[in-house]
C-alpha cells in the first residue's frame, strides 16, 4: 500500500480538486458503507430480512452490494487506465502487482488468526475483486469496447449453458442445487472441501467457475465507463441513455430468471444483468446529481468511504476478529470477547427488539469508520493498494 497526501482542510460543502469522478467515488462509498453494515451486525442471530442474503434463489438488497462494487471496479478501470501513459509492459506490471496485493490481503483475512495451511479458505471477496480487476484491466488494454460487448454476451450465454446443460460428474445430470451443481463440483475437485467457505462446506460463493460471470459484471461496468467518458454527447444524453439501458438490462435479468434463476451464490447470468442494470440506474442518478447538477449536500461523507474503499473493507474485516480474540469478564462472570461485551453493555440494553439492537450495533460500527475516514479525507490521505 502507499499513501497519498496533498492539501488538508476540506469541509462538508467543499468540492475536492481532483481528476476523479466524484459521483463514482460517492457511489463506491455508499456501496462500501453498505458492505460494512451488513458484514458487522451486533448480533448475527437477529437480522432484518433485507440485511441478509437470499437463502438460495432470489435476491435481497444485501445480494446487490458485491456486484455493485465489481461493476464500479469496471467503471473505474476505464477512467484510471484511460489516463495512463507509458509502455504497456510497465502498465501490465502495475496491474499484476495490484491484483496480487488484493489477492494476498484477502488470503491474509482468511488466514487470520489461525494461520492453518490445511484449512484456510482460498477464495474470498478481495480475491474475486483481484481476479476481476486483473482480467478486465488486461481486456481494456487489448480489446475494443465492441469486442468486450461480444465477450460479455459470450460469457453470459456460455455460463448459462455450462450450468444448465453439462452433466455434473458423480451426479449424472445438470442442476442448480447448492451442493450438486457444476460450480460446486469444480470447487470440491480443485480446491477441496478443506479450502472453501466453511458454512457451505463443499462449495464456495466466490468459487472458481462463478468468477467467470463475475468478470461479466466488471465488463458491464467497463462498457458503462466508456459511455460516461464520451465527449461527443451531452451530459443529459449520457444520463438518459444510461437510465434507459439500465432499465432494459434489469428487465432482461428478470426475464432470464424464469430460465436461469437469479442467484448470487452461483452468480448466474440473470443475476449479472439484474445487478448490473440496477447499478447503472444508481450510477446514473449519482452522476446526474453530483457531477452534472453539482449537488453536494451529504455527498462528501460517502466520498470519504469511496476514496479509501479497499482499506476500510480490509480493516473492517480484521479489527472485529482482533476484538473477538480479546477476552474480558462479562456481567455474569463468564468470559466474553471485547466486541460482545461492548455490544451487550452499551448498545443492546436500550432496545426491546433484538433486531433493532443488532442494527444499532452495525450502524455504530459504520459511524466509527466514518469518523476515521472523514479525518483522512480532510487531510486528503488516500491509501492506495
């Protein structure tokens, strides 16, 4: 990681002087804040339904958070790499180094605190971000937008055919059930059950085969980024067409749901279209309000999350584990973690509904991170991975 520091002293109404697209940083910030919220409830046993993942087929708002982030990765690639100069060999080296760093950070989270090579989970959220960033960046450098569109269509259709037509070894027929689908078989065969997502036991939601359509999510973001960078059409036209295409893409995902169910764990092609279409609509709204209409009220707190997104995601996963390792005496004399003690003593007591207490715990965690990130933003400190 490296830290960039320039000028201090931004207020909630200032506009930072930057070549970054402010609406994209704000949209990324909202996504990351939502990711922290759903990943850190006060009590995992008491959650509101929208803050949980769908059990299998179907979707909830929580299921949209990760694909939104990968979509934003795709958009960001067109802006970041589109400004790069120099030899392609050096640029490819930077891409590979950044991807490797992201992958290793994710692997470290899986290792911590046991560091057991025999049982460590290999895939993960940061690992998938790393792979999508790597593949999409290399495609950006070596293919045209038209070729990327064709590749996206091929990925979506190809994944649909693989999952619905290829008989699963040991099962004998194609299916989309949790433990017997083709993606689960590949995870068990290549990664082995010892190195996949422990609650699932024999498959991984960020597994090998489902990374293919996740790249499709990144490609949707890249195509959106190309459109937003165009200078031969007005801003109003860019927003209008992005809204139209977002609606059509969402509708296509809902229609495909009847043949290839929307499923975040499998990252089905219908899920790619649904989440990508809704991400287009969200970004269109942010772009119109923030970059076109110059609306700033309440935006910069989101930007504070967005400019240090990977840093806060990594630390928000690491710190609760550290707090969980530190034990103190609870009210009844039993030994509990510091995290559990703080929640039971200071957050949960005022609430009669345990779901509200759990939500309050998550919001408190987000608020603490906002204070930290806002201080970094005021100092214009961006920690680059």
